[in-house]
C-alpha cells in the first residue's frame, strides 16, 4: 500500500484504528457529529459539512416552507 509522506491519516497509519477512535467533527449547519471517512482521507482538513444537503443549506430533518 502506498504511503503518504508527511501526512498521517487514520487510513494510512501503521496501527489500525477502531471506528470509535476515528477523528470527529461537528457540522456547523445541523450540529451533528460526523466521523472521518476513507473518501475524505486527502481532504479531511477541508471537510466542513457532514453531507451535501448541509453544504447546500438544506440539512436533513428540516422542511423548507414554500411560500405561495
């Protein structure tokens, strides 16, 4: 497996990590906690939102009111 030089991520570290030990962040839109994912391994520092819905401003569980 190729290793990233100068960058340590849960996926590329020497010791395997339990899911409960993965780094976590809080989404600023829905205030939910979300954990590191393999697909975010290169961009974890830039990840802000938990989902595309929150990134677009329409978080899960919120219904947008439609004004006539």
